[in-house]
C-alpha cells in the first residue's frame, strides 16, 4: 500500500493538475439562474456516519432530475440538467470517512477501526459548496478511493471508484485530463480483472456478462486490443448473453478491426463511442510510468 497519503487538499488537487480556478465566463445573472435551477434539483439526506456516528446532510439529486442524453461504450452515462455522478460520494466531515453512497453503510467493525486509526487523525475537515462541479467530484472520488485503499476494500469497489474518476476526467476534455483518465481506466481494469475471478455477481448492478464486456472495453480503451477481442468474442458466442450486449461487443470488435486497417481516421462510430485511444497508443508507456497519487495501489 502506498503510504504517501495526501490530506492537504491543495496538494491533492494540484497533484493531478485539476484547475482550482472558478469559471468566470458568462455573466453573473446566467450563473445565478443556473445555480437556482440546480438547487431545485437537489435535496438533503440525513446520514449517520458508521465510523463516528456523526449525523450530517448529504446532498442528493432528485430522481426526477435525471435526464440521460446518451451512454459511452464503457457505460458512462451523459446527463443534462444535473450530473448525478458529482453527488455519488458521501463524506463525513467529522472523521474523514468517505465512500460511494451504495457502499457507505456497509462497513465491518475491522474497517471502521482502520478508518479511525489511519484516516481520522490526519483528517483536516473540508467544506464544500452547495452545488458540486467536476473538480469537487474528482476530489470526493479520490477521498473515497483513499478510504477503500485504507480499509482494504474489495477489488470491485476500488475498480468502480477508479472508473468513475476516469469518467470525471473525461468530462474535463483537456489533453492532460485524457492522460489521467487513461491511468484510472487502467487501474479500473486491473481491479475488475481481479474481481471477475473472485467476487460474486452482480457487481454494482452488473451481471457477469456486463462485467465481461466492460473488461473487454477497458482493454480496448487502454490499448490492449488482443485481450479486448478475446473478451468480446466470448460475449458474442455465449448463448445466454442479451442481444443488446452482444451488439455492443460486435460494434467494438468492428471498431478495433477498422482501426487496425484504417489507422482510426475519426469514423462516426469512433466519435460516438468517445474513442480517444488507438490500439497502439504511443505514449502509453509514458503515461503509466508517470506514477501519481494512488497509482500503485492495485499492485500486490
Ligand atoms: Zn464520521
């Protein structure tokens, strides 16, 4: 485990090059309107921390506010109106415990002790604005990832947390963010590979075949085409798999083949699947070498 833990939020933020600046574009009236609208889509849930028993308000998105626009090929859902992923992590400001909300109350006694011993003494406290943006979301997903690492959580938890972090970086749409996205996708893949063989399905609502597809797709996105083709082919030839998942696997398989022959000249399919990485990504080695915050935690 990497013991270099960042609880200074400035260094946690600057570590991965997230901008701390607020967006000054657009006029104040529009910003206020958007804020007002966003607030109307949120409500507070009273949560009792399983570690320190502090009761706090967790900001939650009203389910009626979910507006799905489309889905990327690795299951990342694009939303309009408000982004529910931003509010997926709950943080107890009293003790520093953080987790994705579906895991928040599932701590065992030994895990509670670990948070108390290793997180709480270093926790400095943090206040967040009422409305979260992508940078806040990234910070909160990192805090929850840190907690998962400290409590030796299952590989699937760390993997899904890393996947969501990768998606948040995807939203930033900068060259630097793309590199970091790839790093978290790689870690998500490592974790899912472990989880696939040792954990019981479903995992985060995904059955065995969905996880197989996701492993195939993360292999594709991280430049491991050969591995990817093996997973996709298995899905396509397994009788029990639903047609829509088979179709996705076929589309991605086609995309790999097409990239192999045409060197990926932005095909329409590539554009719709947010394919940013070609099969033989030249700077992949460079990316993985650049080890940053939490980069080694899946190594045994
Ligand atoms: Zn707490």
